[in-house]
C-alpha cells in the first residue's frame, strides 16, 4: 500500500484549518471595502465603543438610498475639520458608539482605510458661438 494517502490526509486537514484563519480577520468573512462620499459634522472626538474600546474619529453623514445616515469615522490620523467633505474607503465594523446626544442612539463605526478630500468637478459649460462678422 502506498504512503501517499497516509501523508496526504493529515497534511490536507492541516491546510484546511490554516487557510480559513489566513483569509478571515477575527474569524469573520472578508468584506470588500466600501466607498462613500461623506461630510464631517463634528470635531475630532475620543469616544468609548459598545465593546469597551476607545477610538478617535469624527461623526459624519453620508447618503445611502436617498437617506442621510450618520456614521462614526475611525481614522488613524485625525486631521480634518468640521464641514469638510471626503471620499472614504473602508469597512463597517461590528461595533457602535454612543454619542452625547441621547436622541441619536448607537452610531455604527466605519473604519477608514483611505480618505481623500472631495474636490467637486467644474460644470461642463458649452463654448459660446462666436458672433458672425458683418459685411
């Protein structure tokens, strides 16, 4: 009998146990990053999450399905001002923060991987026709 099935069995089980651990973060499936156009609506804040961690970030608004939604942006380097508009790429995490305003309720956390200022495009204005020369 060949040794190949005896060696392949344990090796295959080991590989099947290691691969999911490398492909998943905190044992959750990988989620593709989302991109949102947001507007910062607060100054930088240091808040406590529902799970007990402390995070730096901003309260922000973005539009989804024609509704304005609030989100707490977690950034590694806070350096933005209230009212700035950004294009952010990142993921929602399975946690929320409670803001000082009790009517707001829990606000979901968006962990930012990349942020850049939103620069509006200039409108496309058609060229004016030159006036005809009179003879």
